[in-house]
C-alpha cells in the first residue's frame, strides 16, 4: 500500500530470505493494525496516490481502491510472487 499511496516513489522489493541452515528455521510474524474497531469502516476506506505527489509531469500510476478490494485480490492470488498492485494500475 505504501507503493500505491506514494505513486511508486517508494517501491516494494521482492522479499526472499533464506534462513541460515546452522541456526534453525526462520520465524516470521505478521502484524495487522487498524485505527477503528469497526471492520466495515476499515474495509471501506479508500486509498490512492497522495494528491500532492500527482502532477501533469507525474501522473497517477494507480487508481483509488478500497482496502476490501485490495484484500480480496490478495487472498485470491495468495503468495504467488506476483505484484498485488498490478491489477490496480491505470
């Protein structure tokens, strides 16, 4: 999402980490944060490129999307190594 709201100024890298074989397995912990207790409010929130970063010389790369739309796409495609933002490009 940071890549989307910054209009590709902060581009995500493909994350691929191999654990050192001598130290045992690598453990990752996913953390999710929301500023609302109402899940419908969170999923209906709209994100898009920050308007101050958009200009004639720097047009938007992505369309505005709802969090629910992004999450639906993410769950549908899973961890297949593809960019989760590709479907939202203009």
